[in-house]
C-alpha cells in the first residue's frame, strides 16, 4: 500500500489523445511522445543543429509560413509535399543546410498533443533517441509528469506506449504510479524491450508505415543513439532546453 | 504482412468504454469483461444454478425490481445495500437459496457495456472463471469479436485487459489482429500470466477494492476453476448459453 508520507511526484501515462480528458496538465510537466516520427524527428533535428522546430497541424498552416519565407517540412501519405523543402524523415534534418534554421514541421498527431497540453508547466518532446536526457530532465524537475502518447488519429499505438513504459520503468523509484495505464505501460516495456523492433514489426502502425517505404526511419526512431538534448516547447516551437 | 487471402475473422480489444466509439459492434460478437467483479459474479452464479442474472446500473432501477418481488443484489462502496438480499460478491450466489432464481444485479460498469453493445450479434460475459468455455465459444462462432473491457468509471483497468489478452493469445491463430490495443493486451498477458495475482496487487483497481476488504473475492476472480458456462445476454439478462 501507498505510504501516507509518500511525497514523491506522480507519473502518469495517457495512452491516446482520446483519453486526455481524464488527465489535467495544470502545473504538471508533459512529455509528448510521437515515436514514429514527430518527436523523434524534432529531437534529432535539434541535436543536429536546427534552432527551432515549429509544429503545425495542417498543410494550409505550413503554406502560410512558406509564403513568409520559412523552411517548411511535410508529407501527405508518406510522400513529401512537392512545394515544401523537406519531408518528415529524421534523416532530412542532419545536414549543414538546416544548421541554425527554424523549420515549420507539419505533423498532425504530435501538434494536437502540444495544443491539448495547454496549461502545463512545461511541454517537452520525448523519444528513444534522447531517452537518457528525458529521464534526467524529468528526475531533476521532480514534478508531477504526464507522458502523453500521441497515437494515430486518436487510436492507441504501441510504439508510443513502449517509450512511455521505458520512462516509467526508469523513474519508478522516484515517482508514484497511481493508475493502471501507467503500470501496464511499464510492464509491457519490460516484456518487449529485448525484442522491441520485432514486436513493433507486428504492430499495425508499423505495417501501415512500412507500406509507405519508411522502414529505415522506423529503425532509427526505435534506436538509442543517446542524443543529449531535451526539446522544450517555448510557446511557438521546440528549442534546445 | 497480412495474407491478402486471409479470411479469418477479426478479434479486437476495446481497452475502456471511453474508447468504445472507435469500435462498431454491428454484426459482431461482444465479450463484456468486468473481472472484478461483475462478469465473474455472473459467470459463477450461472454455474452454481442461478437461472438468470439481470444487470442494472442504478440502485433506483434495482429498487423498482425489488418492489415487484425480485431478488436484488447490490453494493455501494463495497457494502451491501441494507434492504437488498445480496451484495455483489460471487460467494453469495453459490447456495441452494439461489438455484433456479432470477437475480437483479446492480453493477455500474458492466451494465453500461451491455447497453453500449446494442446492435451486436451476441453479447456474452467473460472471466477467468470460464475462460476455456469462452475460448471455445468464440472459436466455434468464428465471427468478428470485440473484447470489451468495462474498466472503472471509463478508466482503463489492468485486470480486464489481462483477460482480454488471455483470449487474444489463445485465439491468435484463428483470428486476425489488426490494431495495437489487441496486440498490446496479448503481449501484456504473456508477460504477466505467471505472476498474475502479484501484478494485479500492484494495480490501483486492486488497491481501491482491497481497502473495502474484498481480497477473497479478487483472488477468486483471478482464479480458473474451469466453469463450463457461457453467460449469454438474452435482451434482458444473462442466461446459460
């Protein structure tokens, strides 16, 4: 049973935006998780020197930025939008051409989560690529934290839940778990972690994306190159925290 | 990848009533799962000779039946409602006094799931107590099936997901899995099954109920006495299928 003197902050997992109404971000930190690919791409881009990644939901919003002279990234059905400079692959934001730049990043599910997290103390982007940096940041903040899985069109997807589970497992001594979603994500990660890529290959999210030919992106998003960066949302976009 | 000739029916898990809108029961079978305790109690009662268990959501509805002379079961906050004949423990429906009887069963989460499943081909109640009977029934029906986890006040609870996972694991060769909720429930069950009671004791649902002193009920609901009964909803209540 819970120690009545237990003053550790609470860590909780929101499994999909459809369940967000069961969570209250006020005064808490929120880690947005959209492993394939939004938060992985944001993390990798900032690590490789991009100054700012501004998430927008629609091609129309991105077009408005494009007209103002911004660099714009976006895909529809896995294919780069022809008049944009970039698609959504993390591999597009690693070169000299993006260093120090601000990039408008079209991403439906991830952007919605950022908007829905309004009222949070801070919003950051988490992924396997920067997991140690995220673990350390949450631990140092020592504040109630929601791990917000972006899912796909309000549906639960396993890759997001697995990263949430990895965070919960790492922080289980320092934070309190008070609901079953959080406990299940932790147990699922413990079971799957040795064969994560194999399990993800069974997932429908993977199958859907694989048909679009982005298997290399997915392998990268499920890897852990220890990027030492915490993308923090500054009210407009993600910058290095 | 999915075989294009794959004509196996689909099995899917709805993790909480809050996500039910993502599922369409029309023409499908629905297995309602409320392990602690509604569907376990219904199963055990029918196995022990109760003729019919009629689920109702509110004490007020139950009172109306009581006035008509029905036997009525119900609790509030884990305590038997004083003027009802029974509480909600499965152990109350095992004796000679209930054989052949119809019992009005007050259960909030489970009843809601039955109402929400309107339009389904058939609605049955599943639990660990009758798991083999449920496996066989679903397999013989050979029809698209939704495993509907009742949860607690629209929140996900792990015990319901674990039973859903047990069903998916058993039927994974005969049915197609096309979403990540279903895959995750299966993987979670595979991981937890050896130490199910230990894992459930970490769950908040268990802690909440343990405080009400019903630990024996929970142990029973997580056990597998191989009750050979499939409770089928006949439009009014659950009867032996």
